[in-house]
C-alpha cells in the first residue's frame, strides 16, 4: 500500500537520494564509512504556497541540517521549507 502525503504551505516533500557507493575514481565506499544523509533528492510533492518555485519530479539539493526526516513506505524522505532548497540539479 502506498501512502500519499501532501505538504502544507511552503513545505516540500523530497525522496532522499541513495548515497554514492563509488567515488569518481572508482573506489567503492562501504556503508559504514558515512552515516550522514544525502543532501540531494527528488521532489515528490509540493505545498500550496505561491512562493514555491520547484516542481514535482525535479532533483534538488537542500541544506544539510534542514527539514524533518520521515519514512514513507520504508523509504527515507524529508519535508523541508521552500527556502531550505538551495539548488536544482539538471
């Protein structure tokens, strides 16, 4: 069963990207090497505020300690304020 969550106001729901498992030079990174979450993810839903400039489906970067971490259907997500989104990744 899929849970549907719609953020309110100027909040944005982001599915956190899986951490990189290999460096650019080809070295594999073990899971135990980093406990920090990724600062990048795909937008799943946006609130109803006119201030929001991002759209569902875009990949964005957000502040390191921004937002509220939640699990939806056992997948890591974060709900952040619109102003905590710092870049759109293309």
